[in-house]
């Protein structure tokens, strides 16, 4: 089967009609019919039963679909990459970030960057790190930000700011003298706010506690660091968070103490290997790094 045959075949398998496939592919119904007929002619067998305007896949069609599914996904990825390369001629910087950094660091960094790049278009999206890797590899983003190094052979990870794991509690929880000292897992008390299972930071916290024979109980478990921070600000409990989220908390509503033993947390600039950044994108990365470091210097109130 030719690539066009596979594309039409998959569209029909997904929607079940000639007209639906034509809409998905943005081509005419006669064109879909012609391609399907040619594919069936080449294969020497029909792939569908025609029943009241619908196409019912034969067993052979299901087997063919399973075998060609990866090829079709690769084809779509190539089309997306080609479109991205075509659009790179425009004055656009495409940045993707994990939600944590998008909320805590990017607003101030973009404000500074805009002073010198007022007319440059910037597209900002938030993804999880695994999705960020795909966006960079397909050329759908120029640069990205994450607290994780994905350790992917096609991705360059450059540390641009470093802090440490931080314990954040509602204002008034600790004395000034206590705030000046690190806190160990054994020192955690009161209502604890946990992070979702398989969250890298949450796993580090639990591992550090268990290494000291401490087994924290989380009655509240959240999906994002921002929710944890908001709960602490509202007085709902104590959380162990990344330093960027902790430093961006509302002044006067929280207290922060460093975690002991110290666990470093890096902010990484991620780019596709062998894909140099434009001047505007590189300047944006520098603004983000400087803003992140300034935020950590300010620290948690």
C-alpha cells in the first residue's frame, strides 16, 4: 500500500464512512473513493462491506490496521514536522514549560524580555516533561523548561537555576529561630499535603522520609505543586515543594524552611539536539534563568 492509501484507509477505519473520511482529510468524497478502490485493487481483495452507506471493516482490514497503525502515526508526525519547519521563517519563539515554572517564573521573565522584543511573537504552552520531549523532537517548540532532565539522546538539558527542596507551612507555624534552621522528615508535623503517585518530587520526599524510618501520612493529595502551595497559603497544611513554587507564594501567608538533608532541584532549559536557538529565543532563555535565580534569592517569606 502507498502512503496515501494508508492515510485514507486509517481515516475510514476511524470514522466508518466515505464522507467522514473526506472531512477528516480535507479532500473530496470522490477522491477518497478512488484511493480506496485503488488500494483494494492493489491488494486484490475488498477491505470493507458496504452496508447502508457505512463501511464495515472485514477481518483483513482489522489486521491491516494493526500492522499499519505505527506507520500512519509516523506519517502524521512527519507532516507536523514539515509544517513546523515551514513556519519557522516567521518571527516566532515557541516555548513550552511544565505548569510549575509557567506560573512561578515565566510571567516576570517574559515581562523583562518584552522590553527588547516587543514585536516578536511568543507562543507559550504547558506540557508535562514527556510531552515536552515529543514537542521538541517534532519541531513544534524551540525551547522548553522543566525540573527534570529527560535524559533523552535527542534532547539537550542545560541547568539554568538551582535551588533545594523546601518545606512550606502556613504563617505562624514556626518561630523565627526555627525558620532559620533546616527541617528533617522527623520534624514534619500537623496536616501534610502530598503529591500524586509517580510525581518525581513526591517520590523523592517519600524516599527521604523512609530512609530515616519516617512514614508520612497524607490525607490530602494533589496533582500540581500550585494547588499544594494554594492550600498552604490558605492554612490547610504543610507541603514539601520545589523552591520555585515556594518562593512565589503570597508574602506573609507562609513560612519556609530548607529540607535536610539538602536535595538539589534544578531548572533545566531543554532544546532539541543540533537545533540552535534564534537570537530572540536565546535571550528569552537568559531572562528566564536570571528571573529564576532572582526568585530563589528572594526566597520564601
